[in-house]
C-alpha cells in the first residue's frame, strides 16, 4: 500500500495537479479568515472550505492516470487496492492541507477564552471531518459513478454545497460546532467518526462498482 | 533472471462474464478456463471479439461482472498494446515505481529496471522523460515494467507492436524464460509467426465465449507433460496429451523426444535431467541437447538457472536418441 500511495502522490505532485486545488483553498481561507478573528469561528470556516477542495483532490487522484497506466498498475498491485490507494492519498493530501491551515489559523487568531491546544484539537477534528466528507463527495462524483467530465464537475460542486448545508452531513455538524459555539471550541468527535464511516462506505461502494460500471 | 515460481494452483475462471457499463452488451459470458502454471497460452480471434477483454480479466485489470477468477499469483504483470507517455516520470523513475508496486525494494527495482532497459536496447533512455520517448521506446518501458519482478502470470496484449526487431526477439526470449521458470504467459499478437509452434495452448475467442483454437503447426512445445484440466463447457485446445482420441491427440507426446539448442558459458551440473548430454554444434551454433519430453522442462530450468540462452526447442525429427518412446 505504501508503494501505491507513493506512486499516486508522485503522479499528483510531479504533474502540478496539486496547484489549482491548493490555490482555491488558500483563496477560500484568505477571504474567510482575518488575523485576530476568534479562533473557533475561523477554524470552522477553514474546515468548511476544505469540503470542495477535498472533493476536487480525490477526483484528481481517481482520474489523473491514463487508462493504460491504470491497467498496468492494476495488474501489478491489484485493481481494488490501487483504487483504494488513490482515494486514501487524495483524502490524505486534503487533510494535510487542512491541518496546515488549522495550525496557521490557531497561531494567528484571537484565542478569546479558549486554550490554543483545545482549539487546535477541535479544528483538526473538524478538518478531518470536512476532508473525509468532501472526499466522499469526490468519490461519488468521479469514475466509476460519473465519467463525463462535465457532469462530474457539476456533481462535485453541488455535492460539496449539499455536504455543507444538509442536516445530517458530518461536515455541516463539524463546522456548526465551531462557528455557532460562542467561543468555546467543543471537539466534534461524533462528526469526525461519522465522516470516517461515510468515507469508508463510499470507498467500498466505489471499489465494488468498478466491476459493473466500467 | 529466472527465478522458479513456487508451486501454486492454476489461474481459474469460473462462469466469468464481462460487459462494459451496467447495461452494455456482454463481451464475454460463461467463460470457464483453467490456466496451469508453466504454460504459454496464445489467444486468437477476430478483431473486436473480446481477446483484450479476456486478457484484462485474467490480468486483473478489469473485474468480472459475473463469475469468479481465482488463483491469480501475487506477481502479475500486464503489457498493454499502447503505453501512454503522458506520465510525469522519467523512464527509470516510472519503472522504479512499478517495481515497488510489485514488491521490490527501491534499490532492486532500480538495478533491474536498468538491466531490462539495456536488454531491450533502451538503456540510453533511462533518464529521459516518458513524454519525450518515441512510441517504440515507450513500449520498451511498458515491457520492462512487466518483467522487472519476474511475474508468475504475464499477460501481453500485442506487446510486440512498435518494438524494433532486436527488442521483439528479446521479448520472445523473456517469454520463454518466464514459461521455463514456471510462469503462465498469456498473449495476443496479430503476427501469427509470433512464438509460432511454441504455445502449449491456443484459445479462440468468438461469439462471446472462449474455446479451443486451431492447433499450431511446427515444433513440439517446450512445456510437455502438463495435463490440461478443463471442466465445464469450454474445451481448451492444447498440444499436450489429449485424453480424447476422437480429437486426434491420442499420442503420448509427453514422452516424445525433444531437441534443445542453447548456448552459455557457465558450467552445467555433471548429470543433467533425463541423462541428456550436450553436443557442440559447429560455427558457434550452441550446444544441442536431446532429451525425452518428460524431462525437457527440468532440463530447460537447469539451463536457464545457469544463465544459458535457449535458442530453440523443437521436436526430434530423426530417430529418437533420448529416452523417449516416440
């Protein structure tokens, strides 16, 4: 699995496909967060911005290989494992970017009444919840479910929006816990666990669907 | 480069069907097939009948929509007809990634990748970006990745296309090495002379099914003595002993004597399988071994283990001098 993660990540990094989603994320955080703002609310905004970014990143990981290269890798390492590794690597890079943003927001924001470590913990949990929910959206909006690029991007955008506003979405719960809470940053454990479950279910569905849909 | 693949069961396809998309037409359906180890299997059929689909299923590139495929060995490699150079790696960098995917360490992958690129005549392109390679050189990279980790199952979908003469011969040689080492090699090639007469089994893909193909004229296969076991409706054409005399295969060719021409510098064991003795041919033509068919596999393994180069494996045409019953 390490070799697969390394291969997918190398493809992502060397092809500069990482640049566009990272710029989008930087722009979202820069617009939504001002230095000196209360930390919990800023962490919530940074986490919310990660939903479309993570969805996009996961979609890139699923589609960045030419078909023949994917065939060669599938034979060498297993079709299903290669697919799972692409999902894991995509979500992993999104979590990494979100964690960096959470650290930066905590360091520059105003800690009115909350301790830094407690806020950071809550921020990292919300980041993970949003990255995994976004990753689930990206998984469902890409091959093997949606193959036409136009529909895929439309599904990606609408799905990300829905993940942020729909009641019951782990991303919405995680963000609400930070933004709505009047200063006290409660760590959104439940939302994080729910997002993990959601990501696992969509990943399994995506792996299974390949045999029937592609 | 000829590790003997450990004993394992055959790759088995049971009731396998494949269609593209949830409602697409079935390309293949109800395929029951057994591919034992140490077999060279040629897949024939007209364009668009599903040869590539069968190869992709066996290689594990595609999952069957119905049925099961079991017994695929840990080391499986696939060479597509066209390899995309649209990857942001150098030739060597890509091969190292693929080697690691097949369980090699980075150092071993690098060494073997360099060696295979040199064997295929692309040693000078190791540091070249894949996107700058010609079609033929990119195909050499695709072939090299498949041979790096000495796969137990090698699937070649017109892998020879685009290769130059020397590289095609080298791939032929690599295929023989893999088969002699106990690997299953499945291939499609539009050139009927490709490994002509060497395939142990010829399959024909037609009308959504897989059946026995035409028997190839020519030499007795390198792999003899292995029995084909094909349960189910699909009968697989094979050049090994056929239990059904009505199909014309009653002769026990497993013990028919075989001539093996090989050359090498390393010393061989004192006693060779089947009591074969080397006989030098003139003009640097190598060494001729005559051996009973039942021992030909063992002799080939000994030769390949000693890094000998096997030129030909053919049926004994004259009076038998080996231990065969002929």
